[in-house]
């Protein structure tokens, strides 16, 4: 049997101009994601304290981020890197991820400011 070469549909449709910012630390992750209407959505997700229990929580955070043009990941280095790997593993392009060093914890206003700067 021979397969055919045909284009495959895009799995992730990106809404142009939609970006996200994440703060991640032991105990919590805050995702602020832009929308097509311009009003950001905030998600607070628990992060387990034990490193062995973080993969399912990282997957939940990555799915809350969704498809975006740019993603800024802030927080503790180990969790930040693990989240970036998870985001790429579920099919996002690594070039969409931005990094910035910020000491925390940070509040929603700081994250909203960073989200506006991504545009």
C-alpha cells in the first residue's frame, strides 16, 4: 500500500495578536491570556509542592495558555523551564516563547503590564 502526500490541516489555529503571560512558582501558576476582543482572561492554577507531582499540573497550565502568538514565562527557573518544555511538547512553536527575569512574587497588575508589552 502506498500513502498519499496531501497537506494536513493545522492542529493549532492561532488568533492573530493574542498573547499570554505566565507566573509560575511552587504552589501556584497564574496565566493571563489575551483574547480576540482584547479583554484578558486570568486563570489561577495550583502547582504541587512535590516535583514528582508537577507534570499533570504543567500540562493543565499549558492547555490554559492555549494557542498564542507570543508567550512570556516568568517565575522560578526550574518550573519555568519545565513549563516551556511542556508547551513545546503539546505542539507550540518554541520561537513563540519569550523569557524575562523578574523576581517575585508578582501580582496581576505586573502581569497585565507585561502582557501589553508583548504586542
